[in-house]
C-alpha cells in the first residue's frame, strides 16, 4: 500500500488495480462530518473524486441498514448503506469513523465496468449489506469471481467491543455460524467485522485472493483516521470512493 497524490488519499498501488479509481482519505484530507445534504459535504465529495481522477461523485445518507442503491447520476441519492454504478467517471462515496467501508470493482462478461461500496457498520453487517451489494451488482452482470474488493481501515477485532445483544442479533439474522465472528477476552466480547464481511463476500462468489483487508484499526492503529470510539464522539469523518472508466 502506498500514498498517492495528494498525500491524504490512500489506495492500493498494484498493477492489477491501476484502472480502478479508488481510495480513502486520512485526517489530513477533507472532513465528511457535515450532513449529506450540506454544501460542505458536496464540496468534500468534489475534492475526493477529483483527487481520485473521477468526474463526479454520488453518495447517500447512511442509515445502518441493508439497502442498496444504483447510481446513475451524481449527488445525494437517498437513504442506503451501499451504492454501485456502471457509469464511467462516476465515483460512489461512503463515509465512516470506525465502520468498515468496503470497495468493489469488476466487469460484466462484455468487459463493462461495475464499481461499488458498502458501509458495513455492525447493524448493516448483520443486515447483510455486503451480500446485498454483491447480489445486486451480480444481477446487473458483475462477474463476482473476478471482482476485486478492499476493506478499508476501520475498527478491528482487537478493539471493537460489543454487548451480548449484538451477538444474539447476528446469530438470529445470519445463522449459527455468525458465532465465529465473536471472541471473548477478559469477559469482554469483540466483533470481527472484517471476518464477518469477508464471509459475505466469499458466499457471494468473490475469491479469497481477490479480497484485501487493510488491517488498520481506526481505534488503536494511530491517528491517521478519525475514530468515533477513540475520540469519544468528537471525531470527524473520513471517506472512500470507488469508480473508474
């Protein structure tokens, strides 16, 4: 992983991903704390998509659910926690301060691009947001076995402590196998959102070797990213974008 210019935009710098206009911001970049309806938020999106080499951005008001929206044009699209597009030059943008942002790229059988992101908070993860995104992209023609996926910096299994009710909901909605995503340490329970979403990706047909987990924890991994938990609710928001031509 290397820094692209500007330095506040990070991305995977691999030859196989050179066509993918993607990345995620650090605290040195624009702050996405403002309401999605605000001019400040739109300006932050403009800065991000321009830095990623895209012409425009589309985003949603994230509500910690399982809804997916297809973007045909830029701007605020409505309420959802995942967005995808087949429009060249249009980036889809999500924001976070601990929740995993999951970026997806791929093509259909004719070679036409598909780009997406999911905001996989614990509630959205339990609602199947990553599975839902891949399913909708696959219906549009995405070859899931060829798709590339990045799980951006977020709260890691080392630090993401939850109450027993979260595990109960996960098992109720995802099945008994969801118990594997939780570990108990010193009577404290931790939820591995990375593993939980990797499982949804693999179940949707994405191959293990095409999934990159950055494994940077926003809570304990330094101060490059805002963290709601580390900063006790005083955090800004960083963002990620997925798009291409």
